[in-house]
C-alpha cells in the first residue's frame, strides 16, 4: 500500500494508478450493463417466439393426419403439458374490394391451422394477439352481403393476420379476405378457396412473422389443404421446461420410429439464436478491450513504481527478502487495482442494469423494435464472468513489473548510494 502512494515530488505515479483504477471500473461497468441488456433481449425474444412457436413439432409422414391414440401417447410422457394438432402451408391471399379501398393480392403467406379457442400449446399466444382474437377463430361470424333483393346473411370463419401482412392487404378488423390453396392449381382440379373475416392481428414485433403469418381454425385449414402433401400435418407439443426440448425430441423420435419428423424450437430458430449468441460474445470481447487498455495502464503504473522504489527493493533484497516475496508485492498491487476497480464497476453495473430493467429508463419506438423499452436481465453468472475476466487481466498485467522487480540486482542498485 505504501508503494502505491508516490512521494510528494512524484504524484504523477499515483495519478496514473487512479486512472488505471477508473479504466477497470469503466470497462467492467460497460461489460455488465451490456451483458444484462443482451440477456434481456434474448429472454424477451425467447418469450415472443415461443408464444406462437411450439416447443416440439411432430410432423406425420407424407402429410397424413395423426394416428388415433398418438395424442394420448405423447401426453403420457413426463414433462409434456399440452398436445394439439396443426396444419401448415403456403397460401395465396386476396382482400375484397370496397368503396374506399381496392382489392389486393398477397402471395407467399404461411397459413397455420390451429385448434381454437382452447389450445394448450399456444397458451401464451394471446400476449401477441388482439384481445379475444384467438377465441374468435372457433366460431362463425354472420355478415350481410349485397343490397335490396340480393341481400343475404352468410357465416364466415375468422382469420388472424400478421400486422404487416394486414397492412399489405389493407385489411382491417371485419374485412373479408379470400385464402386460396395453391396446391389445387392443376389441369383437372377445382381451385380450393374460402372466404374469411379478419378477427384480429398478430403483433410479435418480428418482421419475418408479422409479414407472412396467419392463423385459422384447423377445421378450415383442413378443408383448404385437402389431401395435398404440400401441407404439413402433425402435432404441436408444449413442455413444462423448454430446456428439456432437445432431450424430449430424441425420446419421442425413438418412440415413434421412422417416418415421423420430430423437431424442437432450438432447431426451428437455430440461425436466429446462434446469431444472437455470436453477437453477445462479440460484444463481450470488444468491451473487454476497455479492461485490457486499463490493464496496460496498470503495467505502466507498476513499472514506474518499480523504478521509483528500486532503492527500497534493493535494500529489502540485501536484508534477505526472497525474490519471490518482492515479486509478490507488485503482483498484489496489480491484483488490488483490479479487485477495487472490478468491485466498483460491477457494483455500478448491477445498479444501472437493475434500474434499466425495473424502471424502463431507455425508451424505444415500439413500431421499430420488438419492445417499447430496453430490457435487462440480471444473471449472477454474467457478473461473476466479468469480475473473473477483469481480475485475471489485471493480475496478468502485473506479471512483467513483478518480474522486473524480482530481477533487480542489489549490488548494481546500491553501488553508488
């Protein structure tokens, strides 16, 4: 501690030590806040995706309907909390022409036929939907068409459109749209199409899904799909613990045997989550450079301390102090700067992350981003990782000054003193 306090004429060394300490604090602060924010975005992304993406998907062979009793077999497995049938495939959309809007045609939309309104797999879907929209899929909605003697009342099923998809079609609530099955286009086939009424919108905050996804009742989807192999048919499975999805996928695949295709949510969105993890790791490395710069400052500080205290070090060695004990003095100084800076930076980062997550201090435009405020999640492992990395860098930075002090020759230093 006395060696870190410079003499009156050499206060510059103490100033460099303070700057080094501040550099470590700044680096660890930035690291902890960044990891908390990235963890918040990743967790929020998980919740949004899994709201309308099943934990497990079991696709039947060649588009066949699930075999009788298959649902009961899956439900009997431990960890399974819900099973529901589904139909999925590409469709064409056409909006009706009104007095104020022309009709539009949209290609490439993905239709998902789901069990409504009670679907144990999509229990969290309501968070991303217009209130009450999922319940409207299971009932028919009477609408009046025509005028005068041609006036009639027809019952139409409901459809939920992605927000961006609805904007492309200029479809509002209560608007009638037509869904066309492209698999029915053939020389001898009659095109399968059906009219629906818009009962809600999906707003997941993810452009890929909001621009191409729609939900209908599985009964209506079955009528549009017919027996076409271009549509996927199978079961959606919800688990009590989403982290068990890979293990449960392998177990169900062994139970069902060949012919069935079983996938889990980690495979379905592997590109997205891999990219997010790579981005988090890149942020960690880049911000760790701030701590590395501070570590170089610690090297400069301790080198100057060694040069300033070389006479004291030589006297200690002449009195019999072991070389390793002399080196330990400067290793302890580097570790002390690292520990104090890390405690200050990690503590400040924890407080800042807590305030950001709890009080939503940083606002975002919800129409552009997935969330209206920057999320933050505090995981002890992230703080421990930052602390360990910062202290390790500071100790490594002290190795060269410690070796330099250890190598001083008392005879050479004290010869002319």
